[in-house]
């Protein structure tokens, strides 16, 4: 620092000497050159400042439009314009500059908003050339996915664990029932229910018996959640010309129950038809996510930009308990380490093709009274085959001593395209509302187009 200040003193002394030199034309030459030099330096500083103000103005305008598009269905055009002006003003830190909105166009039907802003930035050294301000201006336009062509792929986990009673209360009721003493409806069709287990037959299957009790299983609640989404699609696309919906069952692989269609009525029929394979009347014997998600990728294909029916955006809504499992693994001691959370890397099959993946975790409620649960999901991650067999990598900062059950939500968070597209749902109400929440969050996401 001393060396730097010494240099400045020497430079300043020499400059003063030059300027005070009257012996020739040096002083005149320096004076003539100094003004353009100062103007050049000043222009650089002033235009840099103007650029920074313009960047901030663009950011303010973008932020105002992002806030506005999410409210486009809640206000009329005049009220929305007023809101945009308020949001823009709230975002703005003028720092001596002057800029205002100059034009706002709102298209409620098309879910698009366009706005522009302009202003001036006061100069400093450029005032020597009588340039007192620099004009700046920006334009922003935005639209939501609700304006785009969209295909929604609803994927239901059909593993036996999805036939677990949906609530802890339901589980307790079934566990206490003397005819079954079991929280699940996933026993085979060859296992009739007998009164007090040894008496006369009272139901052909565990599912039939539990259904007669009015206890909802997680699959039942998942179907209610799908109904909610279909209602939302009807509202978002009243003419049924932009949003298609398809239904899929996930187990050992993925089966297409209904190819993407504009008809939500066709989807509703599948949801209530036991032969579709989506209801609680049936389940698969295993869940192999690495196979099922790769198969689903081929069915979904590559996402487009949403500008046409041939290039739709693609949203996958996955309802699952997130457990990689097979019934025989639970029964065989040497294979119990295979029962683990899914490997989030398998979700990249879809995300790498541009599809947005939203995950509703139909929470696997702990069942410590069940020996199979205690032998598998209640065990730790480091006692499992998650890394050695399934290739999983623990999230940083998470202990390998975490139980497999407690790691399920972590794995599913990493599976989803973003944090706000993952929702855990433990209760019947949470499951029913969770899928529609994910769909709403996707529809209210936005794209800046200009």
C-alpha cells in the first residue's frame, strides 16, 4: 500500500509539473486531450451504470410478470394491470434513476402477459457534453403451461404394499380384526377369509373382506386423487383440445392402461373398472423400478415445447410408496436386503428426455407389528443391497445408519424434477389433495418468452 501511494504522489507531482509548464505547447496539448479523455471515461462509466440499471429493470419486470401470471385466473384485466404496477414498484430500487411501466397487455384466455418499461439514468461526467441522462428500456412477456399443449401421464404404483390400509386408524382396525389380524389386502386369491381364521369362509379374498368393512386402502385413495386431477383438467381445458391424459400401472414393469387421450370420461371409466388393473382388486407381485421406469420412458417419449399438439410438454405424475420389492425377497432371508427405496438415478430415464416428473409419496406408514416390515424396511440402509445391487448413492450428509423406511422420502425427493414437485402424504386427505396440488404447481409454473 505504501508503494502504491508513493507512486500516486510521484504521478500527481509530474502531472502538476506538466500542467504548470508554460515553456511551450505542452499545457495546451494536454488541456485539449484531457476533455475528450474525460468524456470517454465518463461515457464508459455512465453507460455501465445505465446497463446495470437496465438489467435491474428487466429483473423487476420479469418478477412482476411471474407474480401476475400466477394470479391471471383470479383478477380481471384492469385489476391485474394494477397488481403488476404494484409488484413492479415494490421490486424496484431506483437508486436515483427514473423508470416506469409504459405498456401492459393481458390475455386472460391465452394466459399470457406482455409489458414494457422505460426510463432514464442520470449521467455524471457526460454532463460536460451536455448529455444529462441515458434512456433505457426493456420488454418482457410470459405465459403459463396452461396455454400449452400438454400430455399428463398418471402412473400408479401397483405393488402389494399399496394394498395397505390408507390410515393408521384403518391399519389398527384390521390388525385387531379376529378374522384376519393383518393390515394388508394383498394376500393371494387362494386365501379365503374364515371366521376367527378357522371357522366357515366369510369372504373369498382378503380384499373382498376389507372392502366389506369399508376400510380404504392406499390404492383406493390414490384413485380418488386421480379423480381430482381429471376434474382440474376439465377446468383447465374446457374444450378438451390441449391436454391429454394417460393412465399407467407400475409393478414388475409398466403397463399402459389408457393411452393419452383428450377424453377425461374415458379415464374415469378405467378408474372404476376392476378389469383395468388400477383398482384395489388387483396388485402385482413385485415392484422393479429400474425396469418399470425405463419402460415408461419409452411410452412417454421425448417432451416438446408445448407449441403444438405434435410437440407437447409432458408431465409424469407418479403415485408410489417408493419401495423396490418382491414378495419372495421378504420371505427369503438372504434376499431381504433387496427391499429398499428406489434408486433416484432411475428417474433420470424420464427427466433426461425433457419430461417433468412430479412425485406423490403415499407414505409407507411404519408397521412395527409386522415381521416382514421389521426384517426389511425397519433395517438400516447400510444393511441393504441399495448400493451393491441397485447402484444407489446416499445423499450427502445422510447417515448410512438411517433406516430404509426413513430414506424413502429422501430418495423420492431426489427422484422428482424439483423440490416443489414432491409431496409426502400420510393421511387419506393428504393423498387425495396431494396429486391435485402437484398438478396445480406445475400449471402455475411459467415461462418467460421475451
